[in-house]
């Protein structure tokens, strides 16, 4: 009877194990298309052998655990690549807006500048012609308007990026809070010996969303995941989350502060937040400085050329442009001092009909200014700068996407659900379950026979 009891116990354990494997396999098939789901497996181990006198026989099977199949190294690399991808995409989106301010053809700063100098050149043939002078003044006004417009246009994306920074920080805080709550659930289930797979899936998904916003470092432990930003600022430790905040600086730009109020804006990289900050704090200021430099040096040089000649009334040439004393803000502040066509100092000696100073005025188109580049070269360089920024960000986005696709495919081959494999497993476990059930039925029959013999 003891042997039959042992056999029945072994068969019952087998039934339970195969039933669990069927449940897990069914769950895998059900979640084959679920985003972030990691395939689960049942770990079995041989039970301690049974001793009957001097004979030892197998003790059956024990269910060790139900675990999710993951590769933590791949998960980490996917998070890193996702962060870089989001950063590149954020830069492309912002730079595409800015690039419209610097077209390589059509009505561009270069073309407006060229038109202005062409209009000035026309004064050489008839410096007293009022229509020609009016056209030249209109060209000057168009150039001023172009500087003003581009400067104002650069402030638009900066304002939009400030909104993005504030929004991203808010999302980061919300996701960090979710991770902290999931850590609490993980601790509870870990203490109860529960399957941690579903919690792990949720943590991975939330952390991937965090990586889309900024670069993070994740450390796993039995107490849950610890998350810091790339510079080491804590976001989550155990069941505690640490909120970031924003505050505007003197220029009105949203700065990111850690839980202690320390400004960490310059230390943030990666993700939508890092990419937005990169464009706002580096690329836009660089472009604006180039634009301001051109406006300031051009206006200063042109006014100096005006001073070498005489206007139509025989007066010494006066400044045609007003501009700030400092480079910063020059493109926004540049303006005409007058719209009077007679103010153009075409004469070199003050006599009517003289065109001797026109050459000095038009020479500025290709003469090196104080920074060593001509106005034409500087305007062309602006187009090159924004084009280079956009091309680099686009190239980065494309190459990172290819790498990310390869990593996801590799992760899918490890953690993803194969319907064919799970279907084969289903058949195997069904057969094993049926065999164990047959053993139970046979033992029950033996019990009945034995009891009848005793009676």
C-alpha cells in the first residue's frame, strides 16, 4: 500500500506540473501579440528519491518556478538605443521647422542680400535716378525685414521647445511614480514566491517609455528597480520616486532641477528631453549668433562705406542702418535710419551725378568683414549650418533605427512567443498530462482490487 501511495503521489505531482505547463503555454499563446510580453517557462526539478528498504526509486517532479525569458543585457541596450533614437528624432523635428527660415533657394537671406547689392550697382549708371534710388532703398528695407523675420522665427521653436521640456519632465515624474508602485508589488510577490514575470513586463515597458524621454540607468534587485538619469540623478529607489521640476532662467528658458533644486539641464542627454534641450541651448543659439554677427558686421561696414561718400544733396553720407552696439540682438534690432532714397551716398565728391562711392558700397558683398568672411559667405554659411545640423540628426536617426530594429529582433527571438513552438509544447504537455492521468486511473484500480481482496 505504501508503494501505491507513493506512486499515486508521484502521478498527482505530474498531473499538477503538466497542468501548470499547459496553463503557461496557453498564456504564452494568448499573449503572442501583446507588446512587451516576455515568454514564460515552467522550471521543473526532480524530487528527492523515495527509499523502500534498500531500494531507492524516483520521487517524481517538483515545480521550481515560473519565469519570464529575458536577456537583461539586450534590454539595457534597447533602452540606450531608444533614448538615442528619441533624441535624434526630437532634433530632426525641431530643425525641420528652423530650416524653413534658411531656404537654399527662393526668397532667402542670400538672395535678398544679393538683390540689395544688385540694386545698388544700378546706381552706377544713373545715380540721380529717383526710381533706381527708391528700388535700392526698398532692397535695404527687404534685407532688414529678412533679418528681423529670421531672428523672430528662431524664437518660435525655442518657445515650443520650452513647452516640450516642461511636458517631458512631467511625464518622467509620472512614469517614475509608476515604477515605484510596481516595485512595491514586486516586493510583495517576491516575498510570497509569486511569478514575477507580469511585473517584470510592466517594469520594462514603463522603463522603455522613460528611455524615450531621457537617458536612464536601470539596476535590478529583489527590492525592485533603481533608476537614475544619465548623470546619476535618482528617479526611483525602491518604493520611492524623486520628482524633477522646472524653473525659467533669466532668458525665459525652462531649466530642469533635481529633487534638491540643483540645475541639471546641461547634464541631460538622450531622449526627447535631451534632444529638445540640445536644439534649444546649443544649435539655435549658434545659428542666432551667426545671424546676429552677420547683421552687426554688415550694418557697421555699410555705414562706414556710406561715410566715405556723399548723398544726393551733397551732404556727407550718414548711417543707413541702426543696429545694437553688441552682437547679441543685432538681427532683431537692425533697422533703417531713413527711407529717403536721397540718403544713399553714391557720390564720392558731393557733386550731382557722381557715382564714385557706389563701388565702396557694393564691394561689401564680397569683401571680408571683421570676422574674416564676406556678407555673402556668412549668409551661405548659415544655410550650411542648419543643413549640417539637420543632416546629422537625420543620419543618426536612420542608423540608430536600424540598430534598434536588429536589437528588437534579437530580443524577440529570445523573449518572443513562437506559435509553432508553443503549439508543439501544447501537444507534448497534453500527452504527458494524459499519461499521468492514466497512471492515476491505474493506481486507483489497483487500490480497488487490493481492497476487494482484503474484504
